[in-house]
């Protein structure tokens, strides 16, 4: 079985980290943004990039605007960092999973706390 798409995903993730630090001057992409995951289709034609923003909702909205605006330019820069025959089309998605996990943990803590109170 071939796992090339997994290796390409990791290369793209590393390149994006450098690109965001060194090459992108868009003010909407200047905050604390990390690439949490990259998924590349097995045919290497598309990549889904998940990003996290360390900030409030406004910073998330700014990052989304910035990625939409710079998508083609970022793909071009990836081509300069990663030597592949074909650079996948890139789609950016906010990754709010850790925040969702924190919300679920709070609900479970609250439920557990309420149960403890009933048992007393």
C-alpha cells in the first residue's frame, strides 16, 4: 500500500509553517496561527489544511479572510518549498476541535459534580 499522500501532507504542513512565519505579509495572517493538520487525497490533487488561531472570534474571522484571499499565493509558495510534480489545490478550514473538547469536558465535569451532590 502506498502512503505517499501522508508524506506529502507532512511536507506541506512543514512548508506552511515556514511560509506563515517568513513569507506571508497579509495583516489578517499575522496573528498566532498554527497548522494543526493537513490531509491530502490519495491522488494528490487536493489538500485540506486545518488551522488554529490563538485568539478571539475576531482573529478567527480575520484568518479565514486572509486564507481565502491568499490561497492561490500560498499554493504557489508551497510549490517553491516542496518539490513535487503537482501541487495540490489547497482548501483551508478552521480547526476548533480543542475548543469543542474543552466544552465537552466542562459539561462532563458539571454533570459529574451534579451527580456527586445528589449522592450526598
